């Protein structure tokens, strides 16, 4: 199982970023997936989750209405569209398969002017 995140970077407050998580080594389309984040000095936080089909999603209150989780099962890829970014969104973002201890290496998102 391998999960590789890309798309992080430095963005100004109010800006947008799209994170991607490329999955391999398992049948991606049959597993629910999640995005987590851990900011400096903070606990790891579940940001969003999505069912295997992509029909159902769930968001943390802190990102609801600003972030959108999605997936393309044909491309074995999970996405996180982040809009209206705030400095508090600064964190390392990681994707995780719901079943099992499978994490990506994480991608840094920094929101700063």
C-alpha cells in the first residue's frame, strides 16, 4: 500500500489549493478514504472523509463550506479542494485509508501573508 500526497505549498489568506493523494498497491475504489491534518503544536485532526463510491462525505466543522473532498476511482486518486484558506489551516495534510494503518508522507500547507 502506498499513498503519495502532492499539491501543498505557501498560499495567502483567502487563497486556494488542491491536494492530491495517489494510491497504489490496493483496490482504491473499494475503500473509504480520509484527509487528516496536524498543525504546529496541535493534535492531529480529521478534516474530511469520503466513502468508496464517493457518494457520501463528512467534514470537520472547522472546514465545512470551505473544503471539498472528492475522488477519481479511475485514476486511484483522492483530492482535497481547499478554498478561503486561513492561517489556522496551516498544517501537514495527510491522506489515510480508513481500514488499516496506511498513511501518506504528508504535504505541508502554509497559509500566510
